[in-house]
């Protein structure tokens, strides 16, 4: 059956999602300030290491002398952060491409 213009539904959520993603990206760029939640509970030092085994951010003292992470695998927190930022940016790009496809399809139906 042919699609009628009156049968189309406005897809407001797509624009809202992209706006929220833009906001999230801006927040992550400006959130490099140190605060209490970025400090180790035990040593009150900056979290700088990611314990791959525990999937947890820890300070360098916990990694070296904490005892709880003996034999675990560690990665620099900055490296893990960059990997996550890259992954998020790739997903944002996919969503934007899909949004453009949807806008194009809607315009084809309207015309």
C-alpha cells in the first residue's frame, strides 16, 4: 500500500539523542578537573591505573603495594580512557549517519 503523508510520525527522539551526545562530549572534554571521586579511597591519591583483572580504577600505590591487586594486569588509565573516547566517538558517528539517512528518507516520502 502506498504511504500517505498523514501516516508519518515525527521522530523527535533522534534529534534529542544527538543533542545529548553532543552535550556528553562537551562534558567529557571539560571534566579534567580533579575532585574527590577521582581519588583513591585508601590513599587519597589520583586514580591513574586501571586494574584489568578487577575492572577498576586504582592509584599507583594500590597497584604496587596495595596487596589486593597482586598478580593482576594493569594498564594506564589514560590509555583506557582514550580507548573508550574513541569507541564513543565511533558510535556517535554511526548515530549521526543513521540520523542523516532517516532525514533523507523522510524528505523523500514528503516530496
